[in-house]
C-alpha cells in the first residue's frame, strides 16, 4: 500500500514525527516513530521565539511539513515550520495515531502532539488530521489495550471518545480523515462496507454534535482507484462532509507514467467519481527521482498544473495539500514492515503497489525524492513554483 500518501506508505508521519504511511506510507501516505527532539521537557513557549509579522496565508492550500532527518533539535523543527510557512500555505497534515495518543485506556500522551500542534498554531496553520481506523489493507494501528479488533468490534464510543479529546484540545483541526487509502482495504472486503458505513455514520453524528465546525471524511489513493478500477468503492464510501484523495502520477509499480497534463486530467476525474461532495486533495506529489521517471522539471510543471486546476475548480475543493517539503535520505522512507509505536503494519499488495523488493525499492525512491527541497536544504525549482502559484491564487 502506499500514507500516509504519507498513509501506510507515504507518510505515516505524526507529520514528520511518525513516518509510516509512506515514509506515508502515504499515504500519508507512505512508519518509524518519532523525531528525536534534542530539547526535552522544556515548554514550547520558552523554547521557540515568537514570529515576526505572520505571512498572509490561504487556509485551503497546504504543505506536508517534514524534516530531512529524524534527529533534529526543537529549534531546527521550529525553523523548518517557519520556512515552510513562508510560502503562504495555510494548513498542514498531522498524522496522529490512536496507539500513540492513548497508549493506556483513558490515559493520554500529548507530549509529541502538543509540540507539533503548537508549531502549526504558531505559524497560523490549520490542520488536516489523519486519524487512522483504516490504513489500506490494515486496520489501526490500535493501542494494545484494544488489541486487534475487527470493524465490528472497534467500538464507536471509544472512537468518539478519543477523537473528542483530540478535537477539544486542538482547535486548529478543521478536517478529520477517519479512514485512509480506504479503497485498498475494501477491495478485498466489500462485504464489510455496510459495517464500516454504520460505524462511520454513528461516529460522525456524535462528533458533529460536539464539534459542528469540524468536517469529517475518508481518503482514497486516486492513482490506486484509477489503476485498479475501484471507483465503485469510493462511491459507496463517499461519507461525511468531504471525500479526500491522495495522488501520485504512477502505475502499479510506482513508476511515473503520466505527464503533468495527464496527471492534471486524473485530478479532474474525481468530480466524475464523486459528483455530489466537496473534494479534498490530501497529498498530491510528483517525485524528482530519475529512478522512477521523475525530475525537477516535471515536478515544477505539475505544481503549476495542480494549482491552475485548483484555481479553476476551487468552489468544489475543500483543500489542496502538496506532499511534501523535504526529501529524505535514499532508502529511509519505506520498508516491507512499517511501524507506528509498537504496531507493525504490513505494506501489502492491496493498493496495487505489491510487496516485492522491486516495488518497495521504487516506492522508496519515489517517496524519498518527493520534496521540494533536497536533503541538503537546497530548494528545487518546485519550491519557487509553489510560492509563485500561492501568490497568484491569493
């Protein structure tokens, strides 16, 4: 499968704190855990300087903010957020998993999420929360005290309780994705779609009553949907307030096979698949890795095409978030077993990406080179293009 976009293959990031989804993965996708903060136990407010005049932001435009490595200081993370926010984005994704936030029943650990949410708030960013009940073929990850439940036994009251706690604590969250890369799970378990629809609907109704300004939905990997002809699953599970999509312009082997114009045409297909709901583009990317057919010129062109597409269709689009800020070192993004906390998640073949070493190798190259800034901090042409396009639509 692929997260987070940063889903299970592209990003299973607690933003960049948790790499799983592909990094999600996403996938977002698209999970090893935790950026190692060199400053521990120091209050965020005393460790990070207050910003100067905050940049003008667009809440509908986002960037997945990550660091080039997992060993960074809090001050370095602060600088990364400041630099990324200077583009004019108004949101970022946070990948927050149940086993991390509630490791013991009724006992919550906010230590990592408080830092991350604080940095988003400081930089005037809204948050799209990826809280995974479904991650492609995998359910969860769940805390040990829950075990490995089926959809029937997750428990809507437990799910409502933990999401209520999160939303009550972090008011910058305005979108919540409850199931990710959902098409990959139900590709093999279509008989369970009614079970999930009932779970989602009951959770949705309870949370909307408590948090009426927050929007809830599921996400799907658009390239998987198109490559595997799974549009009917998206239609069945177009629940809640919006439907989110991640998108890589790749085939089932994770090779880039679409031109930027063809990729833009793929984005347009979501309006045919889901004609009656608002759309969120949760993770959109084009890697610069020549190993899978990418380069900086293609990435720059697709950023331009994506934002022109957004500008033409913004009345139908809830948000568009580019995946992502920094590259990561080669081979550091995906393994055949992703891990979030103590949970191991299988990167299987349900998304069409397969589980062979060949496919995982290509996925690694794609994800590790999906950033608009390289691992040495050098901006790619896509960095300038992103800033230019945000200025044009603001």
